[in-house]
């Protein structure tokens, strides 16, 4: 017996009941959670203020404080995200395929919940609600292991969720917060074979590495994004510059931001001055020799450096863009498949052959033509919310919505068949 | 650098090329492999004789020798299984879903190969060909790690496969045999993060446990089957006895054989005498008190024992059937979800409500009504062959054919969209 065994046990029992709920019942329970969070708004804000004060006096950086802090508008956004999940189709008990064998056996592949999920995440309290809502709609129980910095916020939010579930005819035990604050908790979760069906780490590189290295239960790796934009000679130059600016500047700390621009030799002299103008005063450029030369006269305020080879493998997560000149589509694809993290990659081109070859050969969760890679996101894909962005190939890939929390069961209907 | 790094590297490169092959090209290469195996028939038989002699003089049990030994008929069967895989649809570059977002982004979910697979398996040389053929058709490269007992057989078979691929315009480097015979090889494979995309252990409980416990790469757990047949009062008794006999006796060493019979109190006195007759002289019955009493006069030759609680959790893999009397559908489902291994479970009933509740609540890869559970098999499901039967919920479940070796990629087509 460890400190979490009673939670594992009650989550498993609750999941077995939740699995049998209709969409109607699950949606009603989620609507009741929306109301409960709205009612608990002042309590949540007070708890969050306590967390923020504690974090600030503990020396947390303001950028991280910003991720932790809630205000009434953010709470409204969190509540609204539940509504988008309510509006999604039920992912459970869908027939994915079905056929009849020559002996008359009728075989169907039916979607069922994955079971009990655990999410280990850092500061942001909105993850608490998003992860719970997706799990509940998918018929999964969920163990939430937030950061100690957000402990009071998460406790108050989870209390409101459970209250909403109880009032709305839902199953309150289908959600639990692991809140002892001890690091041992993470190890217990990572070793809970037979009790936890998937662990989702969501946070910085260090957390994800620790989880992936130590887990004995299935893990979905998320988040690391060394993403590229490759620009071909046929691309619309003005459009390309706009996409590059968006992919780099709109949210540089996100995993789907661009880290390296690959520019074809033939258009470097046309594109690079535009890129330099757009990013001057806003981001640092780390250019190879040819792309640097292609800029020509350096615009005022441009922070221009020489790239070195280590830049190609770096996820800056900052106002920094590496730039490399390539001689061919093949060179661009090879570079991406060598240095990329299989997250989001884009080609800007008007050439159909190039687009097809890029989308076929680049090994990544999301491969774009002529759009900003910042769209790699559950909300932008229409999933309502996301559990994270999977950078692995196994089980789930790309933005994870409800489908990532399902598996299948074969239902075989016979009339007395025996195997000859 | 370890001893397998050159293989990992050439498999990865070969897989990138194989991924781009058309179905036509892959099927032609597989047809050429069929011819090459046919040509190598005498060499394979000679190599297999050497393996069998070595195994026998090493004291291997005859039941295991039988799994290792090939004859010309078995080789024909192995070659024919390639043909059934050729006839399967290409699992790659299928559009699983597609939609357009309000901003005009067109998003498609496309199937792509999982990448490089590794299979770690015991004696049977047919697995060498089945695993290779499924992987090749799915666009995956495969590393084969057979048992040292089958080393000469596997070497000769893999040589023929590579020869067939070369002659048939295929990619010979997409298959490799790890043949040093050292146990270190397994540990290297289990730790090959970024080089191997999935490991499939196929063999005894001990092998699977070792792989699952130690792997740092994704694993699909296979094989353990503590499977049940539950008989309701409404079932056709004669039919039920036939299904029970088939599920227990047709191949008791298979993971999809029945281990425990759950019989409803109301029909125990009707069913048990028939079951006792069918199994007398063929299998041992381990009965609880009520099912034992229900047999009445014990038929000649029946090996009848008292069940103890440890029998409910035992996969006998033998001519042994545990029997328990239950008072309700709920008791049967609870028993199965407590002791089962989530493999294959059946209800025999004419009652629609019971069938629905059983199929919904039993947590297993394959849930049957009114048929023998021995049908849980890639061939019997129409998949041509199988990589094994997954008993996990993550990524693949039940008999694994081509689909288990695929993942998805999102293809996003834009016209200049940036994220606001």
C-alpha cells in the first residue's frame, strides 16, 4: 500500500461506472461543473492569490507567475472551454469498423475509454479543468498531479468540479488531485502498472524527460518542438514573410513556434530583406553566411548574429530565429528529418510536386503547406481543448483531444461457431 | 556505438525509402520473396534440421521441438501466408478523417508507417516470415530477434527474404536479423530510444514480463490469456457444451483457450453432466462445490478435482478447466474483470439484455456472444496473419495485423493563414 493506492482504487471503480454513462448524462454533469466553477469564482481567485503570493515570495519569475495567475476573465475562459467539450461528439461506443467472416461471425471494432489517466503538469490551473473535462467526456477517470506552486488553486478548482459532478448526477470520484506535494507521488504514479492506463506529462523538457525515462506505465510524450518553415522559390514572398513573422513572434514560448527558417538559395535575396524588416527590433536572427549576405543593408534595430551548428538542434522558445540557406527541397527535408522533433513543419510554395513530396517525406505530427505552424493546437484543430501535443508516434500523434483517451474493443457476435 | 547501431541505422534509412513505395511495388517485392523462399526450401529444411538436432541434444522438450521443426508442408504454409498479406489493402496513406476549419485550413488525418519495429520471439520460424511480411506491407522496417534455438533456420530464411526483395525491386535492408545470440542484444533493443519505434515480445510469460519491465521504447504486451466462458440459463445447452469443449480442447496451449467456465446456478445441473461427458478422459476439471455436485454421477475417466481460489487467477495453458458457479450476470462480469487478463471473454445466452451488458461491461480486447473464444486470431479475423494478440489498451488491442504498425500524420493545407 502506498499513499495513492486508495485514490487509484476509487478512480478505477468510478471509471467502470463512468464508462457506462450516456452522452446525455456526461454532458449534464459537465454543465453542472460549469455552474459550480462559476459559483466558486471568488474562492478560486482567493486561493490563486495565495498561490501567487507564495510563488512571488519564493522568487518565481514573472513569466511563470503569469502562467499561474488567474483573474475573472481567465476563469470565464476556463469555464467556456468546458462548453466546447460538451459540444463535441461522444467519442465512446462508436463503431470504427465492422465486417462478417465467411463462417458468419460478425466482428465490430468499438471505441471504449482508455481507462484511468494521470496528468503531471506545471503551473497553469486551466490545465486542471481542460484535462478533467476531456477525460470525463471520454469516459476516463483522471488523476491530476499539478505543481505545488498551484496547490491551493487546484484544490479549490477540484473541490468545485466534484461539487458540480455531485449536483449534476455525475460521478465525483472520477477525478482526484494528488496533493501531498511530495516528489514521491510522481514516482508512484509512474510505476502504477495495472492502475493507471496512461500518463501525460505536460510541462518543461526536464519534467517530460524524467517521466519518459522512469515510467513503467504508458506515457504520451509531449511538447518539444524544434519546428521549421521552408520557403521555396515559387512562394509568394510577402505572404511568406507574414507567415514567418507569425510563426516566430505570435507566441515564441509555445512548442509550435518556428525555430529555424530554411530558405532556398534562389529567393534568399528577395525574402531575407523582408524577414529582416519584419523581425528588426523584435527577434534575433542567427543566419548562415548566405542568408546573412542576402539581407543586404541591415535594418535599424536588427539583432543579427552568425549561426553555428548547435543552433539547428535548439528549441529556443524565445525571440530567436535561426536561418539556413538550402539548395534543394531534398536538402530541406533531410535537414528537418535530422534536426526536427517531429512536431510541426511547413513548406511555403506554389509548386504542387514540392508540396506533395514535402508532406509525404517529412516525418512530423503536423505537416503544413502555406500556413503558419502556430495552428498546431487542439482548439485550432476543432477539438475544443487539448491534453497536449504528442510528439511520439505511438497511440496518439499531434494535438490530443478526446480520441487520444480512447482505445478499441472487438465485439464478436456468433450463433454457436466453434473453431475447426 | 553498440553492436546493433549499424543495423538500427540501415533499418531507419531503408524505412524512409520503403515508406514511399506504392502498394504495387510492395506487393511485387513480397511475391518475389514467396518465390525466393520456395527456391530456398531445401536450404531452409537443412538449416532447420541442424537447429532441431542441436535443440534435441540440448534436451529441449518435444512439444517445443515441434514448434521449432519445419517440414515442406509447413514451409508451404508459411509462403501462403505471404499471399494472404499481399491481398490485404495497403494500410498506408489512407485518409482516416478530414475537415475544414472556419479559417479555411483543410486538415486531414493520414495513416503512415509506425517506423522501425523490433520483434523478440521464441522458437517458431514462421514468425520470422509473418512479422517481416506484415511489417513490409505496412511500410515498416523490422529487426528480428529470434531465439538462439532457431538461429540457423532464421538465418537461412532471412537470407532468402533479402534475396527475394533484391530480385523483386524491393528494399533488402528493411529487414535484419539480430543473430549474435547474446542476451545483451535484447537489452540494447529495449533501450534503443529514437531508433526503434515499437518492440513486440512474442513468447512465454517470462519473456514478456522481462521486456515490459525493462523497455525504454514503446512495447506492445501480448499473449497472456486467462479467458472465461460464462453460460446463462437461456443458452442452448448442447451448443454451449460444444463451445466449451472447443474453447478448452482445440488447442489448450494457446492464449485464447478457455481457462475457467462460469456457470449460472440455474442451469448447472443441466450443463455440467454434458461438460463432464465431453471432457472425460481429455481434460481435468477443477470445480467449486456447487458445479461438482451438479455433475451428478461422474463419467468414467473424468479427472475431477476441487478448485481452490488460486485456480481463478491461473492461465493453465493445459488440459485443465476451472469451473465456478455464479448466481448472477453481475457476479460473472465482476469475476472476469477481477481475474481476467483482458484477452477474450464469451457469454453464451439467448437473452439480449444480458449479451449487451456483458459486451459493454467486460473489459477485454475481444468480447464474444455465442461463439468459441478460439477465434481471437489475426487469420480468423481476416487480417491475413498476426504480429501477436495485444492484451494492452494502448496503441493496439486484440489481434494485431497491419493496422497495429501504422500511426497518423496530420496534413494541413492552407492558403496563407496566420494565427490571430
